[in-house]
C-alpha cells in the first residue's frame, strides 16, 4: 500500500505518461489486443521513428502502466491495468465531494 506522498508521485507519473496522445493510443492498442503486444507490433501501428516509439514505451513502463518480458530478441509488452487504480482513486475524491 502506498502512503499519500507515494500516491501523489505515482499519480504524477501516470498523468505525465497519459499526457501524450501517442502513449494513450499505445495503451488502447495493447488493451484491445488482449493486454499484450510485441514491440514490433506496437511500432507497426504508428508512424513514429523507432527511437520515438521506444521512448514512449519506456515512459509508460516508468509509470508502471506497462511491463515487458524478453523472448529472445523480442519484447512482449503487457498492460498493467491495476496501476490505473491510482487515477480512479484520485477521481473518486471529486465524486464524493458534495461541493460544487
């Protein structure tokens, strides 16, 4: 369980990762492909140069939204849906609030 300061740091990493449309599209593509795709499959779906794609993947991994496993020369990226709970919890504060 994260303490409040750790939750805020995690929230900041998540929101930073989700700020770029390409990263949101990568997450959606992986989600709709049963939660896992290879790096090559991800790269084929986007017109970015390979270094740009890997930069997006690293940022998503850094936020905890993706994990990967190496299978020979291939990397299989998996969506970590549970990491989105931090955002859900933060948004819930606004639903519970009677102000407004």
